[in-house]
């Protein structure tokens, strides 16, 4: 099939490979970028590709933690464009959503949106001219420990981390690490079996595994899976402010353990069709002349 230039560009940006190699890889999988990356990893030993930096929805994430660190709340409020997300009226609405979720300890988005908040949303839609939505809410209870949070300066990433002990500042520092590094799980044993099996399949298909005895393959597999789990697990990762110690060691020094974290990034997991703006304008001009 014909592959669009935008898909080739995305695959190049995420893999660092040449244009023709990316184009061929996409043609083989009918333009499926994720499948192309998986096949390239199997064929060439390509390291894990960068995550797509395009988001299918815009907006902001926001977080609030109780003064005593007993619980915290994360919300994501979406708009259609970055321009709307930077509007002060939109920011005010997102703040209202956060305050209500925090005050009511409400994770049910439908319940949160009812009444005055939904009226405010509808009024904002009319004013800004874009669809506005409350996408998700998460509440993290300290349960005898403490929680702390970090919001990236552009309000596109926010994290709450829960510790068994320690203080909010430590939890905030670890939340900052999570925002920057984006670990998949808190500890290695929490990695989903599906993700683990996919990684094993990729490793087995890499060129340097070909023709080796099964026992050698298994030995190499064990080492690479161990490395994969270390890189993907929060407590095993080198702390961003001091790579000489892991996040787990940082917490342990303070007499604490990292229990869990919640990370929201604007638009993650949402997909929308790309629009050809030039073609859209041309179509509108043609329609106006007919």
C-alpha cells in the first residue's frame, strides 16, 4: 500500500532509521507504526523506539495533595487544541474540576461533571468554540504513609507518588523522576505478563539469536529480560538527580518504600485521524464557488 509521508516521518523520528527503510517497514504492515517498530526491533536489534510525541487530544493535567499528605488527586481536562488549552477561561474550568474532585474525593467522571460543573463546561464550549471534556480522575490515598506530587511546568504531565513513610518532599522528588523517565511499573514483579512475553518474542527474533543452541538462547534471554525489567521499573532506575543511586535506594535511605505512582500525560492513549488542512481549505473554497 502507499504510505503517507507523515507516517514515514513519524517512524523516522521514533527510530532514527533511514527514510527508505522506514517506508519499506510501513508498507509491509499497511502503515501500522507500532507493528513496524516491533518488526524492525526483531530484524535489526533496534532498541525500544521513542514514544510518539503526537497527542490525539490537547488540554491540561492538574494535581492537588492534602496539606498532611494523606491523599492526592489527579485530573485531565481536554480541549481540541493547544490554543484553547492556554486560554485563561479553560484554565479556570480545569481548576474547578480539580477542586471539586479533591473536595468530594470523586473519581467518577460522570458524577463529577453533573450539575454546576457541567453547566460551566457547556458555557465554556460556547465561548471557546471547542469541545471540552473531563477525561479522567485518579485519587491516591496515603493509607498510613504519605503522598507527594509533581506537575511539569507546561501542565502536560503530572504525577502522584505514594510512599510507605518519609515526607511529601521526597515523594515530590520521586514524582519528578517519574514525570521525566516514565517507568512502566513500580517494581519488576509488577510487569504484566503480556508485556513481558512481547519483549521475549522480540529478543528471540533478533539476529544474534539465530542458530544458537536453545540453552544459550535462554541464558541470553534471561540477561536481557533482567535488563529490560530494570530499565522499566521505577525502584530499579537510576535517580535522575543522582544516577549513582536507584530510586529504591533513595527511598530506603529515608526509611521508606515506594508503594505506587500514578502518572497522567495529556492525550496519552487517544487516537484521532490526521487532517490535511490544505486539502480541507481547498475543499471549502471549491464548495463556496459551486
